[in-house]
C-alpha cells in the first residue's frame, strides 16, 4: 500500500485566536449581526441560529435513534435527511452510493467549496461489545446526522452572507467501511470540485470538548488467512493462533480504570500508543484467521512478515492477505491545529484538546476522503459529567451521548465551515 505521506496540507490562513465566546451567543462575536448583513458569517450569527434550532435537532436525533438501520439499509434515515435538507433550501440528490444523500448549499458570495461528512448507519448486533439483540445507534451516528442537518440549516439561514459552497455528504455503511468508497466512486468529490472535507465523531470526552487529531486519526485494518494441512492441522492451527496473538502489543481495555487510562494515553506525547499492534487470531479447524490494526501504518509490512514467519514454522501452510490493507485515517497536522485555534477563539480557550495518538481499536472509512482531499476529523465530546466511562465509548451497550453535544457540534462546525469557504 502506498500513501502520499505526509498528506497534502492546503488549509490556508490561521483562525484568529483570543478569549472568544464561551458557550453563549452574546459578546464580541455577536457584533457581526449589527452591520446590516454586509459582513461574512460570524460566530455570533451562528450561535443565534443554533439557539433557535437546537430543540428541534434534539428531537430529530431522538427520532433517528428510535429507528436504527443497519449498514446499507438506511432508507428511512436517508428520507428524513433529504426532507430536512430540501426544507432548508439545499439542492438534494438521493441514492448516492447506496442510500447516501448529497445536499449542496451555495452561498451568495464567491468562495471555496468545502464538504462535510455525516454517517447515518447504526451498529449491527455482532459489532456491539458483548453482542446485542438488535441493530442500535450505539456509535453516535444519530448525533452525527442531527449535527450535519443542523449545520446545513444554520448556514442556509445565513446564505446571503455565506461565501462559496458547502457540500453535505450523508453517508451510508460506515460500520462496514464501504460507504465512503461507494460515495467517492459515485463522484461526490470530483463532481462538486470539493477542495477540503471535515467531519465530527462522538468520542469519550466531556461534553463541551473537541479533540483534534493533528498527524494522527485512526488506524486502518489488515487481515490474513493461514491454511494448514496434514493430520494434525487442527491442533497446529490452535497453536499458531496463540503464537500470532503474541504479536499484539495492546489489548482492549476491560475495566473502567483501563478505559480511563486509554483516554489519558491518547493525549500523551510519545506515550505508550505512539506505536502499537492490535491483533487477534483464531483457529477454525485447519485454518487461522487474523485481523489487526497497527500504528504507524507503515508497520503493515513488518506485521505481515511476522505472520508469514510464524506460519511457515508449521509445515504445509499457505498464507494469504488482501491486496492492500484498509488505509489508516491520518489527519494533516497543520489543518487540525488551525481548527483547534478556531474552536478556542470561537467557543472558549478550553474547548479544544489535542490527541497525540490514535485509538487502537477503531477504524474509519473517512480515511478514503482524506486520501483525496485535505481536511479534519475531530472527536465531539459526548460524555455527561459523572456518567460511567462506558457511556462515552461507542459500541458499548450503555453508550449514551449527552444531547447538549448536538448544539455544541452544530455551533462549532457551522462556524468552521463558514470560515473555510471564505478562506
């Protein structure tokens, strides 16, 4: 696998720093409403519109939450999205890459074309930690969808002061890592001349915090299958699975303390997660299956060599890999830092924190967009103070986002996108 590393960094112009506005729409930023609409969109205008829309966005998220749809089956959710975008005045295309929805908002002023991605699918039972009885919104995609609609509504209301074009991509099938490729193959980036792309994802951080990911993101994924032969093949497969499992350098957290430690580790420069291999191997009769993630992504070569070496110790083995691993999502460093400065200036000095490592146990097909255009992927804090740590981690059965995150995410991304189209 080859990537253009480091990825392109094209976001020009640093966001203004300063004390900013802390959770309100009053104060210095509100002054952008006092010039008869001559100025570009400012944070005060955004905050005022979010205040009007927030209750409806929360209700919208609750409706989507009650009607979860598995990857590739997002027909109802897509219909809700299309309805809301059309009502806001966007140009809407449905059935893109499956049940994907594209909404295009053109501002009244010239500017750049920027995209925003929100994923719509829910978590299938087999991907719920510990298993689950049915598909459920336990990854926050219902929140992502509500925020994406909110951003579209806010900017549509401010269209006469908005520069450029915002392309909203409501994506199916993120959980199966297939929706982004389907939408890209359908031409959503090229056909709309997208210059950069941005996204939020729910994360186990306190509500009111945004975690930027400069130079990091989430690992990709690779697989292998080892076939053994001979009368003792099942026993050899079990031994080999144990040997391959020893290649892992990290194991999933099992206790609240370990989960809290994980959150600390991803914020630690040059910490224990600067390099890792997260690998599982299992025997099935005369075969061994392997699935793993690693960081940095160049380690795929090293890990594949380790798998081959251990497999060949056993006679009569064959090893197969996919042509390429699924790519890691690596966020351009400068782009994420520009966003952090913007968030601190617009929403408060303590709004943005910086991650110095990737979570080892998650992946994202947003990686495929960032391989084509620059942009940012930021974790939206959704953990209610005092709640169990599992309530903030996606895919846990008790995952419960704090609904205040919807308004905060909408404020952050509407202001950010308005700035980016005017850059």
